[in-house]
């Protein structure tokens, strides 16, 4: 049994027991997360979503949080003396696939699938009382 899941902007073909390195997902080591965007599941027959399968999910465990290899971005314009060199290392999460399910997956710990917006602090203005002397 295998599945094709989408996380971040990439798609992965996964089987139970596979280790995959995906763009950073929030959570401590050992936390279980559910990948809900399942495009395809192959069991005894092939089930394809349009674009995703409803109620399907892949249960994964976070094995590590790490940085990927360095990518060099070099821009150059000939005859202009223009050169620019930048580097970038992507934050990655290593996941171990524990379960693939068509009917829905439940994690032992409640995972957060949506990011919660930060609450804004109320703005307080200081008002100075100035009395005019007559």
C-alpha cells in the first residue's frame, strides 16, 4: 500500500515505515502529525482524488527538525561588473510514516492543522492632562 501526499509545495510517494524530509512543520520531536492532502492511495485498487481524497490521511511522527543543504544563488550581468552571491538553507522536518488510511486517521496527541493567528495586544494611549493656568 502506498499513497501520494502533498505537503508544502511538494508531492511525495510514501509507504508505511518510510522516512521523508519535508518543509518545516511545527511540533516537538515524537509528536504525531496528520498529512490531510492525500492525492492518491493504492491498496488493492487505485483511488484518485479530485484533487484530494476526502477523509483520507497519513499519520506521521516527527523524528527530527534540521536544516537542509546550502543552496547558492549567484546572479551575474556580463560587462556591467554586477555580481551578487546569496546563500540559503531551508528548515526541514524528518517524518516517519506510521499509517495510511482512507477512512480518516486519528493521532494520539491532537495535532494542529491550522496556524493560530497571534492575538494583538490592545493599544493604550497615554493621555496627558495639561491645564492652562489663567
